């Protein structure tokens, strides 16, 4: 190979995490190259967004107007047939005081279009975007990662050098081991998803027609995402012991799951599944939740699914991807500007990222634990009281010392009690809220009074508020002894000196 090309930052992966980090770093005048193994646009699952991504991160990226012009389906929240009631209930963004107003919505997106918007936006912001460029290995020296070896579109091996590498290559990428950690899988969240696309289908009553619907049934739960009038994503999330059945007959397993779930069965009616083109396959995804023990090491940072993944029922995938991309960009911009040490900047990155993963983990544990009408193996296995001690210990290790807002984690018994309490609070809040309705009266705010819901919304609210308020936004440290975002939201600053 010839002498390595030199950059300030190499980003590996062109999905939402990589595009977010690359854009925000390039905006500060740094030399950024982004290596993506595929040619965009390309298919990807994960189509339901949250407001923090749409109105917070995308506005920081300068992509919000293009998002608005793309014609994506608007969602004002999620609808759930979940828990003891046979009727669906709503989780509406507008009911959170911080999310009310003109930005109290998000989008259902075609990921081929959405991801392409963010990648092309990165290129417009000065990122050297190189598609069909597969990263083969990390280059190390002097106790840190110093670059990567990649294969370009012609198959030629090339070495690229940089002060820092950002691994946004997803769950199947090769670089996460270079951070020196171990990937720990949750025993509690180990599901399989089998899904396909249908040529339309019914919708929830207005104004909830754009909402994602998540509906529990005896063997698991189904998602129903209205992407366009003529395109609906439908998937069944089942226990991992159904792997052989799914592999033997993907279509039959999906059809049988739909048959067993009345609300989805009725919405689909006789709508035909798409059988040709990009959306013509019945696909399978392994939804095993995991987190690496290290999110960064000298010279390398893990973001998005390269760092961690959590169960998809609350549409967290793109949020955690773009959020981690924002955190990594703040850290790298601060380090490259000589304002903070790597340890200080990435300590903030890792603390905030782990905290966000942890609050979603607890929320989802409580969500699965909510009293279900079904008493089948799938739901019994997802009761908090059945969490194994090693899974509780893994969670305690995950979040230890991450946040000043975290209750002290003593052991498995205390965690089981805490998770059970969160589940009881959430169950009670849902029952007091009642069935889906369109008003925003007192009963509809019950969900946001539950502490587990307030925790999961807090940092998303901050990101969204900063996107809307811009430099006018001010924040207190999230972590004990932690940093705060700079006035422009693109770097870190000490709390007593927040530079523009």
C-alpha cells in the first residue's frame, strides 16, 4: 500500500450515527472522511423516529428542511394494545410539557430516503464521503488506534490515518473489538423479529393515523408502521426459541402471528403483502439487546449499534444512533480544538451515552412487565421477577457511576424491586390514562407523571429544546462533575465557562 492518506477523523459507517457525527465534526473545519461499505440509497429497518431526532439533531445538522420536504408520514406518538385493557392507548409526544407545541410530532420514514438525506447532507457540509469502501481492520500504534485499512470500490487496499476513528459500522462491524471491551448480551431482551411490507392497509382513527401501533398477543407482539398510504411495515417479535419455526417458514410465521393479533389482523384485512422489489422479502432480524463494556479507547469511539442495542418496541434505534453521534462530535470537536483532554471529553460521552441506554433499558423492562392478559411463556419470561441475577448484575455494571440521577445500585434484589416498582407505576399510569383519545386533558398527562417515563424523556427533551432554541438553550450538567454543551451545541464546556 502507498503512504496513508491523513485526516483528522475517520468515520466508519454512513447510517444516521455516522452521518450525524461526521457532519457536526466537519462543520468545525476538521478534515473528515466517511467510509461506507454500501452504495446509498440502500434498505434498512428502523423506520419510526422520535422528536429529539427530527427537531433536535436534524435541525443541528441543517437537514430539517429537507426532512420536511420529503413527505414522510407524520406521527404524533405511538398507539399500544398492551397491558390489561383490550383497547389501545396512546403515548402522545404533545402530552409532555417539553414536547408540546409545533414540534410535538415525529416521522415514519423510509430509511432508504432518510439515511440518504443525512449522508448527502454530510457531503454538502464538507465530509469526504466514500461509498463501497469496506473497512477491514484498525491500525494501532503507541497504545492507540491511529487509522484503518479499507478496500476501495476497485478492491484496492488502502490505509487511512487520523487522530481519531469513529466506529458507526453497526452490530456486524469489525472495529468494536479495537476499543478493548467485551459485548455483553442481555438475557432478558433476546427476541427475534420476522417482518414484511404490505401494500397499504387500514389506519388508526385520525388524528392518530400516522402513529406506530404496537400490539401484544399471546406469543409476542406486532408492530404496524404506516410508512405511506400504499406501504405498511408489519413485524412480529417472538421469543428466540421460535428460530427454527421462523427459519422453516418465514411467511407462515408472520401470517400466523397476524392472525393471532386481532387489531392488526383487522387493520390489514385482505391487503396483499408486497412480493417484488426492495420490500418484497419477508426478513428476519435478531433483536438481542447488548452493550459493550467500553464505548471508547484512545483513538477510537463506538456509536450507534457498534456500541449498544436495545429492544425496538419504543423506536429507540435511530434516537440512540443520532444521540451518540452528537455526543461523539462534541467530544471530538473539543479534543481537536485543544479545549479538553481525551479522557475528560470522552468520559462525558460515555457517561451520557450509558445513562441514556440505561433509562431506556429500565423503561422497557417495566414496559414488558406490565400486567398482560396473556399468561403464556413469552410474557411470563419477561416478568421482572424472572430476571436472572447475572442479568441484573450486568445492568448494574452497565450504569455504575454513569449519572447523578441514578439511584445507587446495590445488587440484584434491589434492582428487581426498583424495576418492579417502575412497572407498577407505568401500569397504573396507563390505566388512569384510559383508551386512546384525541383530547389532551388531565387524564392524558398521567403517563408523564410516572418517574420511569419522565426519566426516559428527559434527555430527549433537552436535545429537542436545543434544536428549537439554538444558542439560547442553557443546560445544567447531567452527570456529577460533568460538562455542559457549548452555546452552539457542538462542543463541551466546563459548567462555569461555556464558550460559543
